[in-house]
C-alpha cells in the first residue's frame, strides 16, 4: 500500500497570524513547532528556494562532490535524488523529529550515509547550510527577515536533527555556526571537475521545474545570478551579467513588497504532499534514497 495515505494532515486554517503564534512560543522548548510554522506557512517558498541554493554550496567542496559523483545519483537520476532528499527532510519537519515517521526518515538517511566514510566536518558543513542559508535568503529577499527568536528556533531544530545524525562538534549558538560556516567555505571552496558536473546536473534539474529543456540556455544565467564569486569560481561558472543580477534583485524585492500587502497563507504548503513524477502513486519512507 502507498505509505503516504496515513500521513497526518495539518490544520487547513490557522487561528491567528502565524507570526503572532510563533512569538507566543519559546524557541528553546518549542523550536520544532516554530520551524514547522516557518517552513509550512510563513516562508514556505523562500525556504524551499534557499535550501536549493544551500545544496549548490555543498557542491563547491571537492570531497563532497566527489562522493556524490561516485554514487552517480545526481548525474544519472537527479530528479529522484532531489525528491528523496527533500522528502526525507520534509517528513522529519512536518511530523516531528521523534515521531514514528520522523525517526524512520532519519534512520533512512543515516543508513545511506553509513555506507560511506564521510568526514564529520563535511557533514557539519552540509548541516550548517540548512541552518544559515534560509536566514540569509530571507534577509535579502523575504517579505521580512526572521526574528531573533525564529532564527534561534530554526538553528535549534537543525542542531537537533544533526545530533540524531551523529554529527559531532555542532556549535551551541547560531553566530558561532555562521562563523564556522564562513571559515569552512574559505578553507574548502576550490575548483574540481566533479563540482562542475554535479552543479550542472542540479542546475538543469531545477530549471526543469520552470522551463522546457530547449530554454535551459536562457535559464542557466538566472541560476548563476544567485551564486557568489567564490562559489562560481569553485564550480568553473562565469558570473551572470550584472544587469540580470540587478533585475532579479529588484524583482524579488518587488515580490517581497507585494507579499506584505497580500493576506497571509491560510493553508500549509507541505512538501510531502507535492505531486512528483518520481512517485506518481506515492512513496514509502523505507524505499527512499540509495541502497547497496
């Protein structure tokens, strides 16, 4: 039977503005609830985009891109690899880290990682991008930035996830994690052919969500417009034209202003319920990802 049919549903209406509801919660104790509200209601589109570009940053590290190239998943089955990663992470945040579905999704992820020798710092770096990039994206393009309490809760949620993944030496504070993230990138971003191969495959995958393949040539500069110079250099990409970068910044700032005028989201956007051609009849958690 399709494993998705038993998934608990989130209430379709919220009793008050989500930001007010979040403000009434304690980020030290209620970080999972706050992260779920940020992900499902308050910043759903922005967080998904930020996490897509967070993945790009991990491909600028040769030790990470070489492992991904070795598995062949991102080059030969990029859509399935993307969907599996998104669904595993979504199951945990939507249902709770220690819920039955959350535990199963984390166990599935740990089983995949356990097949390889992965340096703890590489694992910590990937985790740090999930913590830092949504905050940075919302600072630049969101209809508002995350509050200090929201940032703390978002950080603590991913810290708790990292602990369940067996990642060591996770900083206790977001500011320390931000510094560690920047220092790691300065020390480890450098060009490798595998960086470029994985980045090209992923770029084309993301463009495929919005445009037919014959238009990819026009969309690739759009992707590059969101990548900073150290990241571009590590992937062997040329910067996007300056006019395009300025246009996209203005467009996203305009979107942010428009969103401030629109009614807040009344239904959650749950990534586990997004139709996927990879799984037209639904999916089972235990079948996600790669196997020996």
